[in-house]
C-alpha cells in the first residue's frame, strides 16, 4: 500500500484538487500531510553505510513514504522551555536545529516534486542561466544610483521596476502583522530621484511590447501553456496580476515552440527544479522573452481555463514515482 507525503497550507485549493485526484486514482492510498507552519516536536535522523538515511518526524517515518510533494508551508522547531537558563538554551536550540531543518527542507528519502528550498531560487540566477542558453531576457539593471538609472531609462525608453525577490511581503510590526505586495510599475525620467544620488538597490528592466503573455506550467519535461491577452486592457497591460474582474483577460491554450521548450527544460535542469510556472512574453514580432519561473506558482486557473487537468497530471506523477 502506497504512502504519500504532502506539505502544503490548509487553505490551498490546488492541494485539495490534487488530493481529490489521488483518492480517485487509488482509493487504498495513504496520504500523510504537513500543513502550514508544521512543528517538529520530536525527531530522529540516522545515517549509516547500510541504510543510508532514516528520518522520523513526530512518529512519521519518512522512509515509508513512496513520494513527497512540496506545495507550500514550512517546518518549525519550537523550543521546549525548561525554565532554567531559557534564553541561553533557546539560542543554542535555534543554532542546533537550523542545520537540521535546512537538511530536511532540501533533502528527502523519497521521490519528490519540489522542495521547500525551491522557494529561494534566485531570480538573478534564472536570468543569467537563461542568457547562457540563448533565451532572450529584457535588458536588466540593478542599481542604487540615480545617474545609472537615468542612463538606463534614456537608452531603453520604456522601463519597469519590480521586486528582486518575492512580491508578497509579510512582517510583524509591534502587535500587528503587516502584509503587502508590489507589482510591476512603469518608470519614467520624472520618477528618478532628483534630491538624492542614491536609493535602495532596485531592479529595473526594459519594458517589452507584447502580443500576449504566456504562463506555462512545467512538470518534469511536460509543458502546459496558456496565452494571456493582457495588453488589450490598460489595467493589466503592464502586469496582468492587476486583475480586472469586470473585464477579465482572454486566456487560451498555447503551444510554445519546440526549441524554446527544450531550452526551458535545460534551464530547469540547471536550476535543479522539476516543477514550476514560467512567465514569458511573446512580442508582436513573435520573439519570446523569459521573465522568470516560479517553482511554487499558481496553476489552478491555468488548468481550468485550458481544460488541462494539471491536478490529475500531478496526481499521476506522484503515484507513478511512488
């Protein structure tokens, strides 16, 4: 009897859809789940020349799991306060548990689809590796100098700025949890700071005129792509994530050129990723520009718009690997 391990968040609907397909395809399947900020209350990790690696977390033996799918969520290592020297013990506990947690988040004794560490794939690595594979990217600049930004905008005419890392930021301020997101914004000469020569290092790219945007889901060499006609709506023209719920973008199934798929497949291999969602632009001249790949991206809307049944694809992959 197969056992599958899934780590995700309780309110992630895509996880629910994949679970439904898993139980439909194999009613005898045992699914173990780690939800949200999952606490490691007890741990046993053993390495040997004979058994290689054995890991037990909270009485769950990871060796018995046939396949692991990381969707979302994280592991936590709560400190057990003994009441004596708690501050010192807490610091020692944190330092001790950090490499253990990092090992668990980046390694597994089972076949996997994604890992927690995939959350931290560097966008600059993506762009540089894309260039090495002759995949077009927008002209890119990271700078903290007004003079360099002025020259970049002058040379590229239309420029956008976007986050270097995650567009969604959460942090604690006093007694409040603050959450906000930043989307792509146009930058003009007038936006460049005139009262200061320096600012926080920021990410800028030449704005690429588009025929349409492409969201392409990738799973171990298989591509499921969709064209998004976002340029026809002023609200979504710069960034389709500025969703227009009154007049939604037209979205249709799409097939990327074979040579581009081959290059993107090589890119995923170099990034050590087996699953992710690509953001690509197709220009009016039918040139393709790579923007980024999100290893833990949304795919439910892509699946439903194009009748791709991506959730079934993931479920089958889990069962075959297991």
